[in-house]
C-alpha cells in the first residue's frame, strides 16, 4: 500500500524553482537519459518544480500530481504564463496563423493549459503556442460533466507506458485525464488510485452492481466502466484505448496475469474542485 511520501512523489529536500512546459508534452523519465523509461508526461502549460540539473535534464516534481522524474530542459521555460483555457480534444494543432492551411507549430493534448491573448473569427491565439480553433478549447472553469465521455474520446489512441497525451497513454493516464477534465484530480499510478480515489464497492461482482464511471482494478491496471457491463481501458492487449465486455477483460487478464482486485466509485459532485489529501501529503 503506498503512502503519501512514496518515493515516486518525494523530491530531494532542497530548494526548487518553478518552470513551465512549453512543448506540446514533455517526457518525465526515471533517469536523466534520453532513452530512460517513461514515468509520466507533463503537458503544455503545466508547472514543474526544478530541484537540480544534470546533462541537459532537470529533476522535477509535477505540481499537478506530485510525480517526480527527469525532464529535458529544452521543453521548459522560466517565464510562467497564466492559463485561461484548456484543450478539450485528445490532440489538436496550434497553427502559425488563424488559418487551417497555415503550418502547425505544436500538437497539443487534452488537458494542456494555454493563455488566450487574441481572437480572430473561430480562432484563438494561445501565447507561445499558436492559433487553436475555439471548438477545441474551453475556459478553465468550464468542466466536463461525465468522465466517461472524456475517456471515450481516447478510443483508438495508442497504448504508451507512462503516456497521458492524445498521442499515447496508459491505463492510469486515461483515468487521470478523464476525471481531471470533470474537475476531479486522481493520483498517477493504479495502486495510488485504488487506495486513494473514491470509495470501495464491496459487492461490485454482483450482477448490476457496477455503473457508468466506476473504476475496476487489477494489480497494475485499471479501467473505467461505460455501463454495468463494459470496460474502457488503455491496455497492452489491444495496444490502444479500447472498450470491451468486462467479462471478456476479466477472463483474458486472469489467464495471462491476475484476477481483479476490486472496484471504486468516485462521486463527482462531492469531489469536484476539492484538493485531495494525497495532493498535500497531509
């Protein structure tokens, strides 16, 4: 069982300075090497605290979910922008001009935070990014009502260990992104989500016990229910985010790996906008 001071969430005990992601996304790696394993990703506009630098990498802690890892300095900026909007599609382009025929400058992913500084027709100029179509943006205070509808936007997105962008994501990247779009922040990894998110569903294996939005867990894996019988999850079997009957997923995963460990239900209305205990470490 993880605790709030888990090594994945604990940076060095030394001063830090904030920086902001200016690439579409940056890889947060386990070590300061370009081919090191991906731990997570930070998206455009996210604030990271830098504790040290080494060989072109920075040891950072992501402010949004406390995750710690190494990021290439090239994707970071010292000047901090104040975001006004978030990206609402799994991925979209930021163009050089308010014209769909102009060259794209960045690919932005759902949840990326941008600062709108100008408007022209249906286009919004996002500082240090480019022009984004207004249908792919929402003001920060405009939240999705249903995390499942957000998760469904990712169907077909390639599976990527440690990913949480529209170009690739893993199981907890999917659940974290989907609930955050609805105003509920989840921790990054499945063991943390199982222990710290929502409430346990004691009778979840009974017929009809599960409902849309419930999370079903295995050791090292999680998916979100689209209805009482179907699971949507980013998984290595499909190598994509896919929806399938829960029974099929249980049978296959049990054959190759393990039985489910349980299910949890998150009450959006009561948890939306709150700061979870794991975020503060209290």
